């Protein structure tokens, strides 16, 4: 009897150990595992500021000591009902400000990369950074003796990135700064879920006629900060792949050899067999 009890206990122990080893499979969920406080130094990739592209919407505001003169170069504020984003004359579109009806007009860059700026006419802006365009317009206004002391402010109006996959809040998020990073996007999306594969985050980027795909390993700080995709561009798509646990759960019943349910079923079966043996 004692031998049977010992045998039963051994089988149960083995089943429990198998179950625990399955459930306790280590998942690499810690970011920046190669970084050490006060010890690690990384030469970051060159910062990529946002460049203007066709179909981007930008606001341009000119200020000077003479408000009436500078007003000639500013598109008017428009009143629109919420949800009305229809185009107005001159290729400009309105963007709602908050929940009110007051909107600021902006310029939509055409397919050839131009905007139609008051007095100056067609201006090629594609490829320019925000500050570069502001400087160019300021110099043109002064050179043509249109405004003596202009202050030109250029802002983006519709730039977004998409964050998909195993994040807590997938969706489209506005780019609110010139140097918008992958970590900024993941933070806005509520970070990765426990099922997100930290070692395989992909950034899909349209570069001309080519769809380029970058891969980033979040468990390596060196890989993150030196990646050419660390600084995001407008219309980038960030995709977080599910890890092995999530993939196995997506099977018909999730009952694979590496799943917890499989080992629980096996442990229950073995326990039943052993109980029958001990009762013989």
C-alpha cells in the first residue's frame, strides 16, 4: 500500500511540475535589457524631422507690426459645424478646434508638392521641414518688399501614425511634434499588452513607390535607439506582433501540447489512472 501511495504521489508531482513548467515559460517582456543605469551609453540614430509631403495639410500664419498688411497673407478663420471638413476655395481645408465651430484654414499640398500662397502664388513645399518653409516664406516676403518684419509660423494639421496589434489602445494618433518617436506612439497606444512580442515590432513606411518594413527589438535599448525607424514619419504604421502564448490561444480550442489546458487535461487523466490503480 505504501508503495502504491508513493507511486501516486510521484505521478501527481510530475504532472504538477509539467503544468508549472508550461505556465512558467519565460516571456521576454522587459524593455531595454542591455541597458545599465550609469553605465550604458548609446549613440542614437540621426534625428529625422517631419518633411512635408503631398496631401499634407499645413497652417501658415504671418504676423508683423502692421496687422492689416500681414492679414493679406493669412487665410481667414471659418465657421463650420462639427464634422464638416469640406474643402473651401483656394485649396484650403478647415480643421476643427476643440468642440467649437471656429476653425483655422490651412493649405493642402497638391500631388505635385505645391501650395497656392497669397500674393506669392505657387510655392513648392514638398520635402521642406516646418522651419525651412517658415524661413523661406519670410525671406520671400522681405525680398519682394511685401512685409518688412514678418514672423511666419508653420504648423502641421493632419499628420498621424497608426498603431496596431498587441497594444492596449490601437488606433490612429496625431503627430504633435517635429521629432516623434516609436516610444511616443507606443505610449499613446497604452503600451504593449502582456501578449505583445517585444522582440518583433514592425514599422511599415511608404518611401516613394516602395513600402519599406523595419523591425525593432524593444528588449534591446541599443537596437531601439539606433534604428532608422526610431523617429516616425507621417502615415507610418506600427504593428506589434503577438507572442507565442497569444498565437497558441488563437487555435480552435487552444489545447496544444504547449498550452496550459493540455497539461491540465493530462494531469487529470494521469490522476484518474493512478486512483484506479491504487484502488485495485
